[in-house]
C-alpha cells in the first residue's frame, strides 16, 4: 500500500521535537448531508454514522434560517442557503483526509433542490436526492417564507425541462452517479417533480431510482425512515466503496459554471 509522509512537530517538557508521520496515501470519500426546509442535521446523523462506517468522512450541518425559531427564518433566501451549502462543501474538502475527487452529496427536499444547483458550481461525484423540491427561478432572492404555497403547488405539477429550471439544468450537466428516491404518497413533492428530475439526468454516469412505498414527504413512520436508510446505505456501498475497490477513475462534474441569468451564485 502506498504511503505519504508528513513532517510534524510536538514537544515534551518544553523541548521541541520533530517527527515524520507516515500514513496510508489513500484518502477517504467525503459525504455532505443537506437537510430540507425546517429540518436540521439531526435528521441525517444516524445515516451519516452508518456511511462513515464504510470508510467515508461525513459532514452534517444546519442550514441558516431554516428553524422557525431562528432569527433569520423570515428573511433567509435560497441564495443564502446555497452559500451555506457551498461553505459546508469547502470545509469538507479542505480536510486533509478527504479525497477531493470522491465527494458525495446526500440531500432531501429543499436541500435536494439547492444541492442539485451546487453541482454546477463544485465538483461532485455522487448525488443522492430524496424528494427533491422545485422552485421558480424568477423569485430566487425572495425570502423562503414569502413564496406562495399555492403557486408552488401548481408549479410542481408541470412538466419542466432543463432549460426551464436552474436545478434541472444543473442535473442535465451532471456526469456522476445519481440516486433519486421518491416518497409514494408525497403531497409536497408530487410525482411530476420526480419525473422532471429523472429526465434531467441525461448525462449521468448512472441513475438509480427507488420508491418508498406508502411513504409521505416527512417519512413520518419508522418503517419509512428505515427504508430510506437502507436504500441510501446500499447505494453508497455500491457506488462509493465499489469504486474504491475497483480502482476506477473518478467521474466528477467538469462543466462547472453559474447560470448567467440568476445573479450571484458563489460567496462574495
């Protein structure tokens, strides 16, 4: 097994000591988890621990302004939360033990929508979306709480192409491996949204699609939570660990560009 050397310094009783840390050269895949609107990182901690057990470095975090008690709850926009996700991604890949060419993003609902857009701005090899939402492009800077629910519900029943929605456009450019999980009885993200996402992944190296039978959007029953965990861990094992064992070359998103019609897409 190849190794890497790192010069390290430490001390004993005030005396400086210099050493060489020798470690395996192989780095670990990084996995970023993104929760949905009004969610929190607790929803993904159990799954993160299971996937970390596969040899991955996992990061969960709380999106700003998503909790009703957060002082930014009524003012936070999609732009703010996209920047949150980019910051979390950059923190993860900056870890020396993370392989920058082997990053997965696991996201749900509102987080899945934003994570899809993020793949057009940062290299992502694996993308797992559960019940990814869709929002209109033109109200990007409108606070999330001010979006009209009735208009969104109607919008999510329409067939849309990659040229009509920023998230779908990002998925159309994605060249890694994707997982799309649908909740059968989801009244927040209905079936047409999932159809739009699946159709958009036209350049993906692979696309895996699963339905959680009987499940609602929130996975409000334990059996639905367990089903999602099983789907996610099995997919991660096949994609992340399988690629490592086979020594396959990384397939990451290469056409990284912001959508020119949207305004700022990365932190200033």
